[in-house]
């Protein structure tokens, strides 16, 4: 049986048309670079109509975003020279879809005197590259400004590939002199055999730490250092990073402290037994508190102060180059660092009073909630809608514990929402009587069944699996415990599929 020729041609045409319509966005241009046609993908991407596109010169489309001399030259050479071009990038504010980055590729359409212009939306890739560049710049600034030594080593050769300025200052070598050397060659390990032993341990565990490692610099001067080394992946290859902290002065102070304690012990040897026992107990307690206080204040507060300083440096030296939003971000960084530093100091105060009553005072709830919400909204992965109704009142509480309550309740409301739903939270306060107020956190989440209202506040109790919603199962337990320590109460009103209304009852400030 013979097939009808026209039927076969129509079928081929329909097939070709279907392929074009489902392909990536494209334009067909004539010799004058006038748009003859565009596929459905183009219209969907740019949200324009055929009337706004067809029979228009390419350079007259939209806001004239394609009116670029280099692009025009490349297009005008396609037909006369049978040439092509790829990955011509254009970033502009498009009238209908906002700021986008697209990649253009052009070539002759078969044997026709037409040009096919293929278009790829590369906005996400361009933004990711910009974020990566910013991250690299920040890392380099921290790397060069750090007051601890940092060495980067090749995992394969154990040789130094980079060193920060403080490391060069500590060792007395120039940056160029450090490159290509192994650790034992710059006085960090005893000899080559010790270096090989340390490297084997690093290969097995991916981490090594020396609490007190002797170091002799280029001039023969001795130092005591803490040495931490770990292996991490950098673009598919293993790299070794070594962090070196000079503890020479600290060791001298510890030695002086030990000597002082020994002298005091000799002087106190003649005291009565009961005094000696109490003194021993007091030393043990003080030693534990000193260790804890040092760990918190040194290891946590020092980076916070550095964050504050560097943020202030950016404002002072580069503030004129930042737009108002950038300046606002800097202020938020400093406010967050100050708040966290304050919370750390509160923790140190709690260690001194142990089980004593926590200090309660008047807390500006409105300022606290606005600052916490601002931090949540500044996260690049979050796009919630958070509304704070009216001005929240002052309350009696402990700011550190109240911040934990607000943060956990807010994060809980933002987390448990259905896929594809924009999280929405409304925060408000109402007076119960002349003494108490109730703060509400109303969300549009998946809701909580009546039988689970009490379970959600229990330690490690989870209503949903971790594969569906992340979390440790202790966030709301922290809220209930913190509220109890402040003489407050917490609860929830909810039904499945109807969102959740969490509340915390606090005394008026």
C-alpha cells in the first residue's frame, strides 16, 4: 500500500513543529535580523506575545536588551560567512520577568537564509557564581587577617601550597620561602620521620591535634603552639589545612599560676584539716569554672569580637561603596554579634550562680522579636512572610531565655509547612489581665492533632519522620523549659491541616 505524499509531508511538518515548540527558547531571524517566528518556550520564558515579537527587529525587543554591538557583529557574520557563535551572555532587567541572565547561541538554519538564535536562562548559574566569588573573597580576607597561623598543604606531597601572613610572621620566613616546604622543614615537627607518622595518622583519621607542640622559627626562637590539622575536599581534590595558635604566653601564665598555687599550698599547710578540705573543694570548683569560662570567652567571644570589628571596618572604609541595604546588613551583623556576645556573658553568669534563681528584668519584646525576625529573613534559603502586628509590650523575663523561646517557636512555625507552600507567620500580643500578656505565633503549617498537643513539648518526641521534616525533637522542649525558668507558660491550639497557634504567657514588664 502506498502512503499519500501530502499526508507524509504534513506528518513530518507536525513532528518538526512539535520538536521546535518543546525545545529551549529560540528565535528565527531573517537576513535583516528581524524576528520571523519564536517557539512557545520563548513566549513562556519572557512572558510576551507573538504580537510583541514577530516582525520586530531583534534590537527593538523589550527594552533593547539585545542591542549590543558585539552581539550585532556576531549575528551579521552568520549568513555571509556561514559562521556561528555560542555562549554570548546578556544580563539585563527584562520588562516582564525582571533581572535575568541569558546565554545566546546563533547559527544558520540548515540551508535556509535564516538564523536560529537559541536562548538559555542561566540566571541561577550566574547568581551562584557571584555568591561563590563573594564567599571566596570573604574567606581570603579572614585568611589574611587571622591572628592564628594557617597553612594549606597538598594531600599528595605534604608540601605547603599557601600560608597566611601571621604564619610567616610567627616563623620568620617569607611567604615565598614557605611554599614547597614540609612541616618538619620549618620547625613544626621534629624530623621527616615524625612528619610521615603524622601524615599517616591524618590519612587514617582525617584529623590530628597537638595540644602543646614545640616550634623553633627561622631565627632559632622557641614557641609553644596548639596544632590542629584536618583534610577537606576542594573541588574534588583533598587538601590539608593546618591551624597553628601560639600559646607561649598562655603557657607562661599557666606556669606562673601553678607556681603561685604551689606557694599558697605550702603556706596553707599548717591550717586546720577542715580549712584544707574546704580549700581543696574550692580550688576544684574554681578550676572547673575557670576552664569553662576560658573556653566560652576565648573560643566563642573572640570570633564574635572579630565579627564586630570587621563589620565596623567595612562600614568605616567601604561604607560609601555600599547601598543602604548593604549598610543595613552590616548593622545587622554587628547587632547579632553583640546579642550573641551578651548571651555568652549571660551563660558565664549562670555558671557562677549555678542553681540560683535566674536574673529576671524588663525585656523589650518588640525590639527582640524584630531583631530575630530580621535574622530569619536575611537567610538566603528562606522566603517566608512574617507579620508582626502592632508594637509588642515589654515583659518580665530573661533576655537570653526569651530569645531562645522566640527563635524556636518562630523556626518551628516556618518549618512544618506543606511542600510548595510559602510559610506565613503572624506574631501578636494580647493582654490577659493587669498582670499577664499572651504572645501568639500563628502559622499556616500542617497543624497538630489534639492528641499530639502535649507530645510536641516532650524531649525527643517527633510526630513526623526526619525524612519529611528536619529537626532534633528538642526545640519545643527548650521552649517549655526556658518558659518555666522565667515563671511563664507555653501552649498550642491547633488542628490537622489548619495551621498551629503557639502561645507563651509572660508577666508584663
